[in-house]
């Protein structure tokens, strides 16, 4: 009797342990599968703003082009960890101005101007001037065009341009995400990212997304946002953006935001 009970007990215990192990294995497996799948097979272009001759804004010896490159590399690593394939438009201190010729830029602009006319879109006076030959494309525009072409050539799902903000008053602080007014997907992406950044780098104007017509937003054919991570002119933002912990926290927040965006598609 004793022996039978012991046998029963052992069988039940072994069975229970086996069952629990199987369940926890499946749980861990499905969980990691779930968290990876949202970014897996996604192609994401990260654009570290400015570079080379173009330093962007600067304050207290800190330049925008250096911060954007450092943070973009951490963001890229974080996204890759989640299975995304990431393209950086630059990996060193270069402005990309010599990657597109003036002639090519004029031709791109002519084509876009024609398209704007046909589709009845509002015409940007700068684009019109270049298309009609009354205006020479500014050199920095060649670098911006090069960034767009890289995102398109790699068939990216989204393009994220990383910048920092600057203001004459040191009290201005916090993250802001700019989106393409003509693209609902760009707006959704901006909301998803800004939702994650709000608690990390709070600003004064929640919710912190703004429609804008900067060249890269105006001309990108894929959902694109510009993230102004924080104010280089604000002590807290600047120190946060320069620290390893801050950069990792920013990268985590942006990766979560991008995941949320893809989840909602
Ligand atoms: Zn900038």
C-alpha cells in the first residue's frame, strides 16, 4: 500500500513537473517569438542628422551632428537586436553633399514639380524655383537628397531622421517629433514614438508632434519622421543625450515606439 502510494506520488510529481516545464518552455518561446516578430523583416533607415561641414546646432562645445550620430548607432543596434534590418545613412562624420550632383537634383526636382502639378498638390516655392531654373539647389539639399535615395534604394518601410533641438532660452526642453502632413502613416509613427519619448524627455507642449514641410518630410515617399530628441541648449536634455544610459533609454523608447507603430498597421 505504502509503495503504491509512493509510486503514485512520484508519477504525479514527475508528470506535473514535466507539464510545467513544457508550459513554461512554450510560454518563453512564444513570448520571444512575439516580441521579435514585429520588427523582424522590417527595413528601417535611420538618418543621423547633419554631419561633415554641416554641424547643425551647437551649445557648450557640443554639436548636433555628433550627438545624432552617437544616438543613431545605439538606436540601430537596438532595432537589430529585435530582428530589424537597419540602414544608417551615414556612419561617420560626413555631410553626403557629394553623393548627388546639382544636375541630378534639378532633374529630381523637375519630376517632383511635374507630379505636384498633376496631382494638384500645393507647390513649395523653393521646389518651383529650382524646377523652372530660377533657383540653384542649395548644397545641403544634395546631402538630404542622398539620404532619401538611400532609404528608397533599400526599400525601407520607414525613415527616421534624428536631430536635436536648440533654443535661445535654456529652459526649453523635451522631445518633439515632426511628421509629413500628407501621410497618415507618418503621423501614426510620430504619435507612437512621441508617446514613448514623452515620459523620458518631457517638453512643455504635449503631445509633441508637429506637421512640417522640411525637405526630407516633403519629398520622402515612405512614412518618415524627424525626431528632435531633446534641446542641446538645455542642461538636462544635453547631459541625458550625451550619457550612455540616456542614449540607451532613448533607443529603447524609439524601438518601442516603432514596434507599436507596426503593431497598429
Ligand atoms: Zn538638425
